[in-house]
């Protein structure tokens, strides 16, 4: 069985308050991309997990895909499998690649072993693996609240735009990103701001992590500024960084050449 775990971007990200459990309440819009890893799961005589593509440094037992398998194995007595993960989605980028891999492992195992888990059940299992894992069970834009695991429908139409994603060689750790912010209630409600024309988003739709991360990593700030100077209608860092995306009506043909040392991805928006 071969699956294609997809990346996401955050359109707006507000950290409202710290919770008693140590996590944070946030508001954001998760928007899925066509940028994907490749995950293969097959029945086997012995459990085996292998990796290729981008190096991620996790040991086998620490990898979140293995944790997903162990979670279902403990509840359904699953037989051994061979799992191979080919990493394409950059890590430390705010794109949710690891969370997506775990969520797709759950859906793949559900199909492979005919567990008949519903979407709601899969979402519950995914939530136990990570705050944003549950989103990757749902392949459509959502408004996310709580720890990033409470979803509601959002109306958003970007189909006439092309998205350009830039990931510099530097990465940003989530723990460092949270240390650089002060939770607050935003001046503008993201749910309301997102209803405005996209050319108004620049002043109303904010990723709260940007300020602290831009101070520590001016390169990331410069990428956002470059995308705006090249004609982006809206640009933002995704998640806690370090990737930055821009939405364009027309992408300049020379744009990729401006970021020679960066990961570059371009796609036509499908939602």
C-alpha cells in the first residue's frame, strides 16, 4: 500500500493563551498542499521501518510513524508490517510533514487490516500523537482551535492563485518559537479577517510567531519581503517556521532563481 502524506500551510496563526496542561490555545487556518511524502506499508513477517529522502535524524522508535503503528498495534493486536517513508516535505519548516506521515500511517493501517475505523475515530487516535495530526485525516481547509485539533468549516477560495513556498536551509524548533511569543487575544478575529478580499489580508491576517522569529532569523523575514516585492498578494510564514509562502496571481519566471539555496515549491491552489 502506497500513500502520499501531504503538507499544510497556516493562513494566520494566533496564540491566545497558555493552557493548564502546558499547551497553548490557538486559532489558525490549515490549508493542504500538493507537496507530499511517500509512505509505503506492507504486511511482513517482522516489523521493520526504513527511511529515505530528506534526513530527519529520528531513531526508529522515536519516529512518529512508528508511534502510530504502536498505538494501533496495542489496541488491535496488529501483525508486523514493513513501513518505508520517503521524506520530501522539508522538516523544521512549519509544514506538518511528520504529523501528516503519522496520520496517513493510521489511515493506511486502518485500510490494510480492515479495522473499519470511522473518520471520527481516526481523528481521535491522531490527536493522541500530536496537536495537528488530526487535521491530516481531513483533506480540506479548516479553521482550527484548541491545541489545533478542534475543527470547523471555513469558506476560502484561492483557486485563481498560485502558491510559492520557500524553505531556507535554517530550521526553527517549535519550542524556541513558543518561547519568543507572548500569548494575546488578537485585535482582528481571524475568522472575520479571512472573509476579507485577499489583498486586505496583509494588514489583517497575522502569524503571531513571525515577530520573534524574524528578530532571531532575519533571513526568514527577508524571504517574506522578497515575495511581496516580486508581486505576492499575500505572504506569511507557515506555522512556527521556517518556510514562507506567497500567493501570486502571476509568478515571475525568475522567482526561483532568487532563492538558489532554498527548497522551492510552486503549485496552483486547489481550494
